[in-house]
């Protein structure tokens, strides 16, 4: 039992820790802000982190669902 737990502990220590970074957009994010967040996203991915991007809607901005969808598709294409 002791040897087995010791081996499991060693394996657990060797595993890489995966962190998830989040990037949040508004539906009408400006070009400069978009490029700034894109640069950070590229850095996160190069460091080996996972990335989660989403568009947040506040109040009446929910009317711009299409703009949010276009923004995320553009973001995914730029990261490729």
C-alpha cells in the first residue's frame, strides 16, 4: 500500500497543471481592444494554457447577438 501510494504521488507531481484563461468581449468591442486581447490570447496559447473566449451582454446589448457571434468567429479565425 505504501509503495503504491508513493508511486501515485510521484505520478501526480509529474502531471502538467493546465490553467484555463478567459477573455471577455463586449458585443461592440473596438478594433484596438480586439487586437490587444488577441495579442494576449496568442501569448496564453504559446505558454500552454487553455483559452475560453466569450461575449458578455449587459442590458439592451442583447439585441446585438449577431455582432457577438461574428466577433467570436473572427477571433477564432485570427487565432488559427
